[in-house]
């Protein structure tokens, strides 16, 4: 019996529990004037600007702050990398944290005033951390992991990997600034007296004189056909979204307004889906009221619309036009400025125009912080950060010759396995890179950067040199010592003069079609390295297009052994 026993359902709530606010129809039954905005019966929205009583002798202009005070919200963190890192000496690193996921870290040494600082930026899937830390505050100079923990204590990794890709800064700045947008689209909904439903709002097909005046004040009327500016999703080719709209360029930010009365009207469609398709997908909308009728935010069913700026006109089409303003947004949308004056009444003019557009843009930025958009932004950011990580890792590996053959050819690794692999083959005796099948990009890439096909040069060299013999097992040319007038291009041997003694030095092998070979006739870039360490010697190296067996390589060069030469050159590089 105890197992089958269940708790009784809670007692039914009273009507007052379910309806904390009066309905719009109840309010309309009262005596006017009515409020501009009426909160939904079940809440879920906040409201700003409820006082619209203009006392005698008060000028509405005195409630406006100076135009310069209308600050536009922006993501300042997104611009830090471009401002302080891009084009300046700095270091980038990447790694994966078991809890934080993919991490991309940037570090820069800065001198601010007379003090030395470390400017640090850490990008996680949640946010970007930024800090400037004086070096004098540190007991010892930190390593990269310790630097990352200075800006985010949750970092728990053993090491960061350096970014070796020359174009990494472009990828990083693109990721940082993906949240910055200079294009905005806002809805404009026309509400006539007594209209309290979505169907009535979207069903208005004619514009009253007050609305026409407000739209001219709001922006410029433009023809959509072949419009070249930001179109906000409107059709500028076939005219399927109407023939005209309202557009404005505000402080280098393009704004397209989706005006309900200018979008196509469909006979017989009570919901007017053509209009709702655009306005319902906006995040912020203006509700223009030519007469006193409350607007309730849940009149319009939309998953995207999160904030409304309601404007009601007084003394329309006169020399003393006044606009009453109220703002409402969902509960999870933080407050945004500029704040409305008290009373929230504006005189038609450039100050109100500046205020209104600033309020609309800041409203959209605030809505991005609401739960629905914050989760969407987090998923987007996480995917973009993972892509950035993979690009940095892939290209850094390709620079070291650790990626796939075709991938290296496409990303600057070279057909021979990258810079470090080629360097290894140049200085290690008997070390010859494994030749892989040539990809479809080999000839294209070589011709694009002006590299001659070394294999063809080899064949020509062998034909022109009668002393060249090919061994059947190795496929390399084997030569006897050549005369002084022999071509450098066909000779793997270099005559080295030191202390009036002549010896032969075998040239190291270089991979086929490698980036380090500028041309088949140029001297090796490593000759300059040897010259730095041996100022007494005058040496000439050929390009090493052909290699000899290690048995022919001399073990000593007077007092300089091969190991000493290798050690000196490694230090120099």
C-alpha cells in the first residue's frame, strides 16, 4: 500500500496567481491615455520608460544628453589583437586542455611608460582573456604555461606548442573579430489604434501620414532593385520583397529597416508570412504607434525578437512633433544604454535620431547576451576556435615537413619534406630524404615560385658531362675528379683551397625540387654559414643536384673535422 501511495496534486492556483498583470483588453476598457507598453500577463519582460507626462514649461530637449554621450556598445576585446599584436613582434602558441578545450595563446613584450609588461591573450571556447602584467611584479620570468595561468587559473596543460606559420596572425585576427559586425537589420512594425494581435499588426497595408514622416526621419528611402549597400536579406534582383525600403549609414554602420508596410502583402494570408519571415527573424524591432494603444511583447510570436523600442507620436506633421519612447526586452537581456530621460519624451531632431539608432544597436548587442543567443554564440565560437587550432597546427607541422605530401605542397612545405627535413639532409652525411611520389601540385608550385625542375637539370648535366656514370643500384651519378674548366652545375665536387692545399669536398644532397634551391646554378645558401665560421677559407658550394656515395667523402678537412664543422654550423643557424 505504501508503494502504491502517491502524493495529491497541488491545489489549483487562483486567477491572480496566473495573471499578475491586466490583459490588454482590460486596459483598453479603461480611460485613456494608455501606456505605450503593457507587460505580458505571465511576465518574462522588463520595461524602461514608463513616465510620459510632460509638465508645463519643460522643454523635452533638456532631457537629452549631448550627442557625444550616446556611446555605441562594442566588443573591445575583439579589437585588442589587431591594435596591440598585429604587425608587431609577438609569439603565438596553441594546445588542448582537457577541461577548457582548444586554447590559442598570444604573448607580447610591451614597454608602457618606464615599465616592462607582458601583454597576454588566451582564447578559450567560452571567452577571450586579456591582461597586461608588469614584469616587476613577478619573482621570476614565467614560462608559457605559467603565463597562461596568469590570465586564467583553470589552465591545466603541460606545454604549449609554438605557431610557426607566417600567416598565423591573419587567422587569429579573423577569429577574434568574427563577433564584430557593421551591418544591422531592424524591423519597423506599424500599430494603429485598437490593434492588439499579430495578424492586425502585419495586416496594415497603408501608411498613415505620421508613419511616412517617421520613416523619412528614420533613414533614406531607397529602391531595392540593384541596391549595392547592405540589403539585410531583402531581394535586390527580382523584387520579391518589395520595391523599396528604408536604409541609413550610421557612423560607418549600415542599417536596413524591414518596414512591415513596405514588405509584400499577400491577399488571403491572415498571418502575412512574407512580412513575418523578415521581421520575425530580426532581433530588435521598432513599434510605431500613431495613436495611444498598448503594445504587448508577446503579441508577436518569434524566437528571435528579444527587444522592442516603442515610439508613439504626438503632434504629427507639425512644427512641434514629439515622440514618446518606451523600451522592453526579455528578462535575460541585460540593460542597455543610452538611458531614457524622465519623462521619456523627445523632440523631433538630430539628437533624437542619434539617440534612437544608438539605442537600437546597443539593444542588439545586449540581446546577444541572452541565453538563446549566448548558447548559439558559444557553439559558433567553439567551432571556429577548433578550426583555428587545426589550421595553426596543420600549417605549423607543414612548415617542419611533418604533414602529408600533398598537404605540404599546398601549404608551403615543399616536396622534400619542409625546411628542417631539408636542412637535416644537407648537413648529415649519408642522409638523403626519401623520395615520395610527386603530387599534382609539384610542377605548378615550382613554376609559381620560380624554381627550376632540378631533375631535368640533372639529366641535362649528365648528358653534358662525359665523365658522369650512373650506378645501377643507387641511381646517383659517380664521378672522377674533374678538370678546372668543368661545369659547376654538373659537378657534385667542390675544389676547396685552404692554406695552399687543394682537397675535394663532396656536396651534400638536396631533395628534388626543393625550396632552398633558388636556381640550379646558384651557390648554396649554406656557403655563407661556413664562411662565417672559417674566415680564412674561400669556399664554393654547388647546389648538390647530384650526390656521391659516402665512401668518396673525405673524413678530414685539414684541422677542421666534419663533426666540428657540423657543430659550428648548427650554432650559426
